[in-house]
C-alpha cells in the first residue's frame, strides 16, 4: 500500500496536546482563526457566535487568552490597531501592515546578517525572538490612491 499523506491535527487534538479541555468555544475559536488569519477579537466573536449561537464577549476573551497561553495562537498588536490572532506559532516570523486599510501579511524571518535584530545591549536578557513590523501600503490601497491611515 502507498504511504498516506500526513494529516493535519484537528482542533481537538491540538487542545488535548496542549493539556486543555476540549470545549465547543475553544474549537470554534481555533476554526475562526484558521479561517481568517490575523483575526481580531470581533472577528473571532462573530465566527464563534455564528457557529455556536449566543456566546459572551468575556467567554471569547477567556478562550483567546487560554489558547494564546497554550501557544496554540499567537497574539500580535500592530501599533494603533486592535490585537490580532494567528495560528502560525512556533517560529519567529514577522508582519507587514498596510497603514491605510490595516491588512496584514506574514513575512518569514530575515536570513543572513541582520544587525537590526541583534540588540546593541541585551541588559542581561536571553533574547528569544525579535518582532519586526513592516509598514507600507498594500497593492489595493496603492492602486486606489489611499494614503490615509485607518
């Protein structure tokens, strides 16, 4: 028999692997962020409510906090924008943000010599990651001539 392709872990498998209880709200939140990378809390809330019905805002905040603490989600906070959540975790990737519409894209970590990622003084810290945010205009905003920040 030919080898089978590896299957992606289900949200339930991810939760169990992280030592978290499997709940409908956690599964729905993982689906929401998987469906919309760089989702805001409002995005997740809308998606979870569409899937489960009535769910409180606080419950979604609690779920996002638990999933972030378990490193199943990564929270990013571009300056002047709401917090966003993504399922791409475990690497030190960066982001590009449109200063007009707020669109966000992933940027793989710079390779080679990058002195801007090496602090001139680490103050005794063991540096684990560096967060770089590139700012500019996305293709849609450039085409439309939009330059005003959102």
